[in-house]
C-alpha cells in the first residue's frame, strides 16, 4: 500500500470534534456520486439534451464533467426552476479528439470514460494522480481491445494510456474478469448502446463485488431507453447483454448519496442520539441503503417516513459478523464503529478493498491499531476486537472514506487528529463544516 509507513505530505491536522452529548440533528446529504457520474455519461451519449437536477458537485464529479467537456460535450451549470437547487444541462455533441483527460483518482472516471473515448473521432490521452497508475484497469483495456478498440498503454494494463477513437466501435461478445472491480462491467454497459453490435459482457472470474452498483447501471440504462438482459431478470448468470440503440435525453433528479450519510448515522449510533437524513428513497439501488439493517444489527433503530430516514442509537454499540461484499465502500466507517463496540466484529467479503483509493484493509488496521485498537487482517476482510482507544493522528492516504472513519472514532475518543481531512472533497464537499454543524446541533 502506498505511504503505509509515512503520512502523506499534508501538514494540516484537523482535530476531530469530540461528542459531549447525544447528537440530535437533521443532515442534508448532497447527491450520489455514483448516480451523478453514470447520469453524466449517459447524457453525454444521448441523442438529445438532458438535465441533471441536484447533482453532486465534488472532485470526482467535476473531473467527469471536465473530461466530457474535453471530448466536446456541453455541460451548462445553473439553478433550476422553483428553487430546486443546482441543475446541469448536458448537450451531447460529436465526440472528438485529440483530447486529454485527467481522471484524478476517480474510479468511475478512469473506468467509464475509455469506452466513451472509443466513440470519439481522434486520440484521447488519459492520465491521473499517481495512485491511479496502481489501480486495476486491465479488465476494461483488454475488453475494449477484444471489441475492436486500439489502445496504447505500453503493456501496463493501467494508466497513463491513449485511446485512439475511431468514431465507432464494433462491440459484440466479450469475456472479462471483473472480480477486482464491478466498475469493469458497468464501464462496458454504459457505452454499449452506442456500439454497432451492442455488447455481451460475460464475467468469468471469481465473486463479483459491489453488485448493487451493476444493478444501478442497468436500471439507469433502461431509464434512457436501452434494452438490457441481465441475471437479475432471468438472464444467464454473470452475463449482461445490451442491444444497440439510441440513448434518450432525460430529466434526472439525483438521489442523496446514502453512503455519504453513513458517518452521520454512525454518530447517532455511537452517541445514543438521533439523526435524520431527508429525501432517503424508499426504493434504491444504492449500496448505502444497507446501512439501515447493518446499523440496526449494531444496536440502533430507524424509521423511514416523509421526513426521510431517522436513525436512533442507544449509546451501546454491538459487534457484528457481516459479509460486506456487495457494499464494500461502507467498510471503513463500519470498522470505525466496530472499534467502539462492546463485542468483537468480523467484516468479510471485501478483499477487493485492497485495490481501492488505497489498500483500505491495511490502512484501517494500521490506523486503528495505532490508536490502541486490536484489528487483524483476514484473507477477505478484518477482525476487530474492541479495546480502549487513545488520541493520535489518523492518516487518510488521500482516501475520503478513511477521513470519515477517523472522524467517527473521534466522536468517542479525545485527541484524534485527521491528516488531510480535505480529501473528503472527493465525494462529500464541506464535510468538516457539516460534521461540526451536526455536533453543534446538540444543544
């Protein structure tokens, strides 16, 4: 894992606020990154303009928007009618190169856009943060080559690389191993309606992680007029087929990012308080919806009403034995909560987290243990034995979910300092203010 023995070069340390009372707050969470970036790609490939209402404005989504602009797509930002918040109008255009795309360290940008670039008329150069060079991309690169694309990556199977767009792609059947990232499947499916033959993606590897994200992709494709056959609706196991078709421009309202609601719900669980997240959807494909059941098993309770999701804690946190394979992004904060529980926890099914923004399993083990915890890595997860924790620096490794995990521990442990809390801007802009405001609402 990168920088495992040293802090990243970020001198500012943010003192994580200590909760002195039970939290009582309503927290409005910005839009979903996963939905926003999928909606941007689909709108860019559409045959007519579309609108995104209440999109997330964060580093990852702005990187996606800027990349699409570099390919010729128009994205106009403004405020919607009737005070409904920010609205982006996406105006499709003929995709063109030469162009240069900065993916940062955004998995959705680095995986979703190379297939889009095959449809551009000219070369598209992709580059990003140093960590992006280490994250797996071979599934997308190999699949695109099998479908007729020309890609120069000097044999790395990773960034930097150049996609030589020919204005179209044949498409057709392809086999991939997506066991390291479900985004490999989503990447191919999102652009598939525009491929001459559509696509048939057959996963041939081990267990597919994060299946809710693939279901999200399928649902959003169908919403813009695509025909998708999938395992969930009686199709062949581990096979997805998308027929060639026009993509329709739509008016889409982005759901709140339920995964980003996690630290605020955790605050209610840990402090014995109550937190309400407005606009929590009754039905959703977002992995964060699993928090209702997971945090209930850890000692809280919830009510879903017109006001949103209200989660209530008792101040006692129980350990949990849970398979997080479908919802791996929730692991860092669940691990933080488990470190404060009254019994041990085992988090399973998340070996793929070693390939995320950082090696999250190694990072969580190191940082919690350096605060006095007792965490051990297993083959596919973590075993956590609660112990009294102490203050200290909690390093983030430029990973937004590490920063929120450390902040959750800081609610109950005095003297925790978060290194580079600004990395939360990746998906949750203004997190420090939101966190402090939530605690300020105690009185």
